[in-house]
């Protein structure tokens, strides 16, 4: 217990210290939200990766999908690295940085507002961001509570308060630069931690060969899983596996807290380096998490009683105190880095896109930064309350909460954002139609789930469908609706001519 507490104190001290050190970078809006658009490749790549992977991945997804798909769940991590990281950086990095600087947009809703000369698009997008980031944030606390309960026997509410307060302190103090530096530190902890945990779990099961051999003999008649399927290359359910890969990989292309990392990176050379760093990070962390979760069935766990979120903590219970401390810091790092990214994205969106110019007509730089800091507190508090209620009423699993959030945000924004970077023919009507479709279908999935076809009743499958459908909806509606003025599109795309 002394080892665990000592490591936590050092970890928290470093996080808060970085926040206080970075106060000088957060005196104006550009510095607070984007670090002055001068962030290097290592910090940006780690900020992207640590915002991507949280306790939702390590505790929720790794446990649930490792149980369902066995070792084939590792494909989810590989998909995250190739589609969610490498291809996202290649397709979005350069164009996002150039166009957002040209349009002077600091957030995704502001990008839509300026790109299509529509305040209505900006306001609608900001409302979608705020509403659907909350369930994702709530799910971060839930995953952490399982681990803290195991390691410290602490009440869940204490875990929430500690994590919320400490994250709030360094984000409020140092803004984006503090989150980027802390993300780098937290990312290193995640890499070291996941490698150490995989080695320990495999060692406890007789090594890799014996663990795989034992897993190959496991069957589950109730789930329709025959012996050998949990070690098969695509597992017992390839179609559902594909849906998870799409949701968790393609989804990053439309998530505001992810895409905004490209706004802040300093130059094209940094984007090239960041692509490599981000991909390797995802391979190790996401690939490692899902590979680890694939061995969950080697442990005596009654999933019907305790739920999927208890699988990974159960795998870790008998590790040494030092390794358990490492795991706690690992999941804390993953959760706090994602939480800081989410609250910064949400507070900046509400302040710059909803309040400024709509509710408060005139707002100077200092007032904007102050209001963003206030909203960080509000956002953390609201999500913490929801997390507590959700946990005590046992409404849903972590993966389902995240599926609703990712599905709605990426379903609404992914297609309009990508097309807006590449195609002059996108129309304002197409964007608003996709906003309504993407967020609407996920709301319907929550409220009237039985009315959906069986395959779309899962929020994960429904989210993947929303994203892919958007790639068709935007061009079709754009072809049928009035175009933007040629002068406007020419001015917007002139940034690429200058860059060339």
C-alpha cells in the first residue's frame, strides 16, 4: 500500500506541477486552446494517442471484446493504429492544419461555421459536441473506479473526486500546453505499463505458448463459441469484430477532441514525424490492451453477474503490489489524458462557438479564457455526477456509453469534415442533414432500441453505420442542393495554393 500511495503522490505532483509551469502559455485564447499553434510532433502524437486510449479501452473494451472475440480482438488495436492513427494523420493532418489556420478557426464547430459562412452550423455543432462528450467522459470515471476499488478498497465517489479535481487543476492552469506535456508523460507510462502487465499475465499462465494452448481449448455453448475459435485469426464473429474496428478506428476522424490536435501542430515536418510516432504508440498501447483482454477467459469470471468491466481487474488482482501500482498509474494516465482533452474541447466549444457572439456579443480575450475555465469546472462536475448515478443504477456497460458518444459525434461530423477539406462541392444543407442524421440515429438507438434491426441495436454497430452512411449522405445531398458561392469556396481553398 505504501508503494501504491507513494507512486500516486509523485504522479499527481508532476501533473499539477506541469499545469502550474504552463500558465504562461495560457494567457490568451490561442494559447489556452491550441498552445499557440506551435506544438511539436512528439507532444502532438502523444496527445493524440493518449486522448484516443483511455480506461474505456483498457478496462471496458479490452475486457468485453477480448471475452467475445478472443485473441482476434487484437485486430481492433491494429485497426486503431493503421486506420485510426496512421491514415487519419495522412489524410487529415496537413489539410486540417492549413485550412483551420487560414480560416482562423480554433474548434470544429467554428470550422464549420466559417467554412460554410453559417452561424447556425456552428451553434448546432457546438450543442452536439457538448451533449455527446458527457457520456464519454462519464465512462472514463467508471473504468477507473473498478481498478481503484481493487487496489485501494476505496469508495467509488472518492476516485471520481480525486481524478476530477486533479485533472481540472492542471487543465485550468495550463490549458492545451499543460495537457500536451502531461499527455507525453502519461503516454510513456502507458507504454511501459502495458508491456509490463502483458508480460506478467502471460508469465502467470505459463508463458505465451501455454496460454494460447489453454485458450484454444475454451468453448462457450451459450455464446455459440466452439473450442479453437477464441484463438482463430478472425475469432468467432468476424462481422461484429469488423464493426468494432470501424467504430473505434474510423471514429477518430470525426471526433472534435482528436481532430483539434492537428490545429495545434506547428508545421508539415512535424506532421510527418507525428504520423510515425502516433502509429507506433497505437500499435503498442491499443494492440497490447486488446491482446491482453483476449486471455480473459483463462480466469474464473462470472460475466453474467459482474459484467464485462470486471474482467481486466480480475486478471490483475494477483499481480505483485508494484505491478498493481503501475497498472493504477497506467489507467489513471489514460483516463486523465482523455478527460483533459474532452473538457478542453467542450469548454472551448461552448465559449467560442455558443456564447461568444450569440449570448454575449462582446467578449475580450481574458473574459473568454475565464469563461472556458469556468466551463471546465462545470463539465467535469456534470460528468462526474452522471458517472456516479450510472454506476449505482448499473444502467449500461462502459463500451455502450462510449459507443453512443463516439457514434453520435463521428456520425455527425466525420463525413462533413473530411469532404469539407477536400471537395468544393459540399453544401451547407448536406452538412446539417448529416448532423441531424448522425446524432439523431444514436439518440433513437438509446431511446427506442427495440425498433432497430437486430444488427443495429448495439450502439457500437449503430455508430459504425452512422459514420459509413454519412460518407454517402453528404455527397448525395450536396449534389441535390444549392452550392456555396464560387467566390466563397475559391477563397476557402486558396490556402492550399499558398501552401503548395
